[in-house]
C-alpha cells in the first residue's frame, strides 16, 4: 500500500528531525585523509528566499522550517508536511516549481575552545547542490557552482565561541542558466526535455551545469531538480602542519613482493621545518607487516613526499571468483601524531590492472580487463543512482544492492555517468565483495560546452577531487570520460544537425569535446589515478573514427528494445568485444507497485502507472507489451502483465549474456542495463527500489555462474558451448536429452569433456530436426546439462516454439513448507513440465534462495526460505505462479489481438 512508502520515509525524517532540534555541537572525528574535523550536527533551517517569484503561487514558504543536513529541499519540504511524498501517485508534475525557486539554508552554532585555540581553521563542504552563495557571520565566504566538488574556505579568525551563523542561498539552475542558453543562436544537444513547462524544450540547461544529470529526468526516473547541502559540512582545524592527502602507488607486484610508494601531501604553515614521518602497514589480519620512519623537509605551502616501501609475500586483492579480497591498512603519522590533523589512514588492496587492447589480424582490437596478470571476463550490470534524493541513501541500502550483484555471480559494475560520484561506502563495499568498478565521470549524454575554458577548469577540479577521494579503492579499474556523448555526436545526428546549422560552431563544440575528454581528463587520471587506465567515452574506441563499433572498443546495443525493436534473438547476431550496455524492461513486483498506486490505479494506461513508466514519456508500456506478445501473447490483466514482463526480461537478457560468454575470448565483458532503481517504477533493473529481486536477478545468478551451459537456439539451430570461468581446468560430461512435456525421453546423448581454465568451449551444434526427430515441437524440450558424475553442475532448457504456442498445462505442482533450524524449507515437485515458477509470499517478508525457474516432469527442488514470520503465516501467504497457469486461464479471444486499454 501507499502507506508503506510514506511510513518508511516518515521514520527517516523523524529520526533526522530529532537531531536537528538539538543545538549545534562540534563532534571531533578521526577522518581518513583529513585534519581534525568537526561534523556539523546543527539546528539547520530553510525557507524559500524572500521575494522569490514562486511565493506568488506558494505563499508562506518564506517562513523558516527545520531542515536536515545532509539532505535536499524536497525531503525537507516533505518532512515539514508542505508537500506529499514525491514517489506516490502522479505527484511529479505538481512539484516542478521547487526547482525554479531560490532556497536559503541557515545553521547557528557554537565552537569549542580547543578548536578556537588552533592556529588555522577551514570549513569544508563535501556537497553543495549547486549554485550556492555561502556567508559566515554575515560576511561572504565562497560561491559554489559544482555539486560534484568539495568546496573549502579558510575561516582563520572568523569564528567565535557562540552565536556563529552560516547562511547558504541556492539559486535555481534553470533560472540561473536559461538566459544564456536561450541567447545561443544554435543549441548543443541535451538529454530529456521537461514535459512540465518548467524549462523550454529547445533550451535545456542540464548539460551546462555540473549537477547530477538525472535530476532533470531520465527514462527510468523522475524529474526533481533538487537543491541543498547534500553531503556533510566539516570544520577542519590544525596548527603548523596538517596531512591533506595520503595514497599508495603500486610500482611492482607479484607473489614475492610488493614495491610501493607512499605518497604523502603535507600543508606547512609559516616557516620551513623538518618533521618526522612514521608509516605503519597492517596486514589483512591486523598484524603489522611493515614500518618506515623518515625525516622530511617541509617548506611553507603544499609539500608532496614519496616514501618507498616493500611488503614481502603480499596477499593480493582479487575480483570475486579469482581469489581473496585481502586488504591492508596504511597509516601515516606526522611528528608526535597527537592531533588528528597529523594522522591519516587508508585501506588499500594490492592489485595490478591493465586494459588489454591487442590488435587482431583482421583489424579488430580487443577490450579486456587483466587483474594481477589474469584476464577477467566481466560479468555484471550498470549502476544508476539509488535515489532521486541521494542524501537518504544509507550504507545498508548500498550493501543490499551490491550484495545482490555478488549473489548473482557478478564481478563488475559500471557506475554510470549521469548521476553522482558515489559515497565512499559504495566503494568500501565493492572492495569487500570483490566487485570491479568501471567508473564514469559525471557526464550522462548529449554534449558539453567543453569549448568554455572555465567549464573545463571546473571539471578538472571536480575530477581531481574525486579521484583523490576514491583512488585507494582496489575495486576501481577504469575511469571513463562520459556516457554516450561521442556516439550521440557521431551516430545519433547531434553532430550532423549542428554542422548543417553552423559548421564553425560545430567544429568549436567538437574540439572542446576532444580537449575535455581526450586531453584534460586523460591527464588528470594519469597524474592522480595511480595507474588505473582511462577511456574517453562509453561506447567508444577512445576517440577513434567509429564510436560504437562491435570490432573495437566497448559497445552499447539497443536495437533490441530500442529502435528498431528487434526480437531478443537479435542479440545472437551481435558479437562485441565488450558489451557495456544492453537491456530489456520489466515492472517490479506488485507489492512494490502497491506502494505508489492503489489497486484501482493499476491499469496499463492509467495516469499513475504511466507516471512511473518513464520510457517514451510514459508510453513505454506499449513497447513492453510488444515484447511480451512476441513470446507470450496478450496478458489478461495487469498482474499478468507484470509477471510476464519479468519473464520476458529475464529470458531475453539470459540469451544475450550467454552469447557474450560463449564468444570468449573475442568478447570479454557483458554488463546489462541495469542493476538497481532510483524509485519504484518500470525500468530495466534486476533489483527493484525496495531490494526485491526481479526474475532477471535470479536468472543472472545462473547465467553468470562460473560454470554454465550456453545452449543458444537461433533460426532452427542450437549451438552448445560450455563455460568455465574458474582458474583450474574442469573434467566433466555434457548431456543432451529431448523430453516431451510429460517426461518421456525422446533422445539422449552424453560425452566426456575437459574444459580449460578461463574458457568457453564450443562442443556441438544441433538442428531442430536432429533434436526433435519428428516429435511435436509444441510439446518438446531439449535439456542440456554439464555433469560431474550424477551431480548437475549447470543446465539450460531449449524450447522450439514461443510459449504462446506451447501445449503448456496449468501446473501440476506439489509444495510443502516446513521449519528446519533457523530457516524454512520449501519442497516443490512437478508432475509435468512447468515453466516460469514464481514463488511469492503475498505481503509476508520472506526471501527464497531461488526463483523464476523451470521444472522438468518429475523433478523436485528443495529451497531455503528465510523469514521472521511464523510458519502458519508463511503457509497461508505462499503463492505459486507459473506460465502455464497464465496461458491456460487466458481467454482465447485475447491471445492474438493486443489492446493496451483492456489490460487492467
């Protein structure tokens, strides 16, 4: 129900509000890589700036209300009861005025005597969104214009013991930039125009402002143009020296030794001095494994010191599936180390990374990540922001979704460029779980004003801030300049249109692009990135002639789902070097939909459902229905539409991912779009906003498994490849059986096979005629298995006609749920062939270890179910849904002729 969403966010705001009601105190924290820091836990308040034009339609908004920092104006308005929940119903259109207003935030605070006694102090703002004017005690302090940067201002001698006041005015990015964008005789391409009238469709400002692009709306999330203090504010204080940065560069690494350089940046005040530095290294088990002590000469200003260090018999960090995720702690102390400002500590992983680009004889070029000398087939997904309002994303929420990726046998995530650089917690968890991270810089599409030197300088400062903040994480293995800007210019008509209108300006725009993404960001990564490679755009061949090339570089493939909406079997005809985007959409489960839409509102063409379907400006359900009908026919109601959307998505992406894996080593990566959701709604995700797994995530657990069967049928031929991502060879047998839907064996074949390490091995090819040998295609299934003895290591089923043409029966499925130890066991047994089993527990909170699978005739499965609910509740709540149930219960008249309007 809707109350679920409102209750959840209400509790968050209540907890935050209790903090805000306390008078401000400065709490000293030991922050890695920073000086003595006081995190602001203040009595914050906010208001619409007096005199703002939005007051005419929203009177009284200029009265001060409590605010939460970190936060945003939308969540503060919701906590104050001034707006409803932005995710419930179709609220979006009525809230666009917020992004047009100027908002003022205020904090009043005291400063303790110890902080005041230090010689130097600085206010540090980790995130200001976006055009901000900051004043301290009535005097100007700084102006900010980039939500992705850390902003610092010296406050030596400007603080007092009591009664300090910090004021921040946030100007609307739309109102700030619109005049100059409208004045351009020819516009550069933007992303998604607003359908709400808050911004002209022909003068979009999003590409001109360094703010998360998705805040202006995307095809999977709402348009909420936020403002506010979205990350923490700190007070740093120190005396003569402070450590401003600590990093460790790997100069050489193998099983015998790690030769490292400890890079220390120290700010020295006043006169030159000599100071002692002590560096301690703690191993993964916490024991000290190395130490060095050295005197360093410091001159006034910034000093960079490089200290050599060696670790014998190092324990290297590996991606999941390739070895352990061992990490070391490196701590540097300056002088006596008694002040926090003189101590810095980071946690690192020892690994090497290479982007291997070997030329082929036919002119192609590979694209493979090599970690510690071992080529890794990248299996995973793209990550989008976890919320429209990022300050409310918790560490627990990040762990939930990243754990879902690892549990689905992923080893890489691409952090997409239209959002923001994630919190440190994201990368800490990725380090721990062994998930490689492809990190985009924050450019989501369209084109940027790279021809403007000030814009480029702002981006370079942003890049330097974030690389330095994140570079100690071993999970980060690539810095990529942007998402889809080069291919948009070269392939989507952005460049052609501008060249026709103004060729001189078009050349200026393109040169600005080359300068920013080909030179500036490449240089910053080379200077600051500790050896992690740089890639100018995704997809691209790093500024080679062709941007989205299957033979060179990485590939985004959207001819399935996008235009021309080819069937999923078209994935089998597209063999890239590295597939970094492809996807099919699905709705989340009904309990998630119930959080924002009542039962009466759950109609495929209803306004609330369309408001949560962002593809094609709300018309994406027509595209989704097109894909459902290809395989399953027309759903009889909205619930079946949701279920079939998930089955379609899972089966289609499985086809693509297995094809990519079977094409190893020509293809070395498969990252589908997308892992997570920014809000509850229709999208390409495999994990919904609340963390519920769609059918796709369960399928990914199987098709991304280290050992898998890639049986792929296209145009009447099934090609069989066996996959072994393990680092050791595998001796096994492969088996092929053809069964009818009642379990009668029509044909069987079994052969021994040795699978090399890190390999895809093609073993056989079968025509439909060979497999069926005259059997009824609508009642037959081919079963391909990899066996070790009688144990099934992997399995894949092949069907010969679309599901809507199969003779599927309503499921003859037997179930038993019982308690065992600290969990429950669910036993299932099928009398006949069962497709698409979906296990649900209505509104009971329960997690089942596997779901969205097929059962062969006579097959039984036993699944672990975890829940705090009693057994009687789970037994009552248990719901089993199958494809046969839906197809058999569908009225005959609706099986062939689709009508969006009648699916309610």
